[in-house]
C-alpha cells in the first residue's frame, strides 16, 4: 500500500471438512500464477498456518517472514451499535466483540477465532476489524427502527443493521469516481448467493434491504428474503414446525434453491433454456423484487442518478440486469441490450446514450476496500 496491485491472494476452502484445498496466487510482472494444493485442515488455525508457510515459501512465497506484515485486516460481519467505524483490535475491543456474537452467531465467533489465530502467527502486526454493518450506521432512525415496542430497541438492540456494507461502500465510491461527482443518488445492488440493495446519498447509506439479520429483502440463493411473518406462525401452529426447522427453511431451503432446486444462477439459466417454467418464474420473481426496491429507494432518495450492479450475479448475469431494467422508462432507466450482453472487465455503463439514470456494472473488491480502510486508519 498505497499501491493497488496485489502481490498475492488465495483461498482456504472446506476447513474442517473432507477434501480441503488451498489456492495460492502470486503475481510476477503482472502475470498470475496459481498453485492449488490439498492439505489436512482441521481448523482455522491450521489453515492460517498453511497460508503462512506458502507466504514464506522460498519458491512461491512473497515475504521472508511474518515480521514483514504490518497490518492484518479482518472482515467482521456484525458490529452492532458498538462498532461504527474501522477499529484497531485491542484486548478491550475483543471483549466488546464477544457481545456481538448473539447478533451474528454463525459469523462473528468465526471472525473472532480468525483474529486470535492471526495474533499468534502475525504477532508483530496490528490487527484491524472492518465491519460489514458500519457503512449502514448513517441510516436515519425512521429507516433502521422497527414498529415494535421501544424497549426491544433500548434493551435488546433490535433494529435494522444492514450487511454487505464493505461492498456497497466500495462500489458506490467507484461510481462517484467514474462519474466525477460526489453528490450522487445511487442504488447499489449486490447480487451473489446473498443479495442486498442499498440507497446511497452523497456517499452515505440511508436505507438497505437486509435488517436485523441477513434474511430480509431480496430473494437470494437459499434465503427467502422478505416474507409475510404470518407464514412463520402458520408453519409453527398449523404445520407443526419448530423454530429451528423454520430457520433452516427460510435461510437454507428457500430463495432460488427452494423455487428451482438450484442456488447457482448458471444452473437455473440452463433450466430456463430447456423450457423449465418454474425456473423462468423464479428469475422473474428475483428481478421483480429488485424492481420494487428500486422504486421505493428512488422515492426516499427523491430522485436517482445511477444504479450499480455488483457481485457474482450482478456482474455476470445479463438476463437479470435486463429483467430488472425492463419497463423502467418512467424512472429514466434505459438499458442498452447490446452493451449489456457484451462481456468486458472493469467499470462499464450499460445504459443507452442519453439515459437519464446511469446503469453501471462495477466489479466489487471487498479485499481492496478492507485494505484501504486499514491503511487509512493507520496513517
């Protein structure tokens, strides 16, 4: 840093499961070289120690020893109301992080484990937490509060927090740079296995579709998104479900996998090509939900300058982008079908010439955003 060129990247996959794999990528003179190896990785500490071995390997490593690392940035999904900015991790901060475990029981304990392991391996580095919820702390109370008795907020901190904040922050800023304006009204649409949509005004989040947890809002790979709460009562009281079964249904068995049997959009597009009506309906529902949010967020923004598609589906699925932008002439959203169907790297405007609202595809880079925030914090 501050160079934006990575020297190494990688992934430790299937920790604690069968057939774990480490992917290690290095960049020499701009050329990417990829090494993929199977290791026994029973836990996160074993995984990070293998990463350290690769980083310091005499043939394919990029550092001599761990003392060369100044900062380790940690993505922490949920900061609650305790953490609203990027934070240097101290013993006191670690104790406060434990208080957020109940808000994100699947994610925050694992992040905490990652911090403790990194403290052992990169003992000379500062550990920094970057919170996915932090970007959404600028939402006004009318956006983040729920219409339930006040005590549930004051005593139990039940409110909308929002997620994917690191991605939304990155792509909305990239839109500002691309359009050479900082006073923009932007709707950022993050579409991956998890999906969320955020209204951004003058660089700040003012509303977002995910709430207290990551279940609400858009239709996702395996999550239902918005659903009438009465259905939950019906499942429990009439169909005999327990709460764990309801949670599994809505988080793991709904969304696109519930509608089609698949969560990967590539598989669903193949079904559509074969004439599968359920798959076609699922795609229409997916896009319809996004369009509803665009309309709502255009209203609260009091106008719209740009919409941004990002993440795996947003960046790579022209059909979804076309369905979302179809029949949106009233809002000034006019897609150029030919440009939309043409693949290219980097930021691109897929709107027709003269379209009132810019339609941008911006590749997200959460790793770079985390690095930028860590670097800025320690200057």
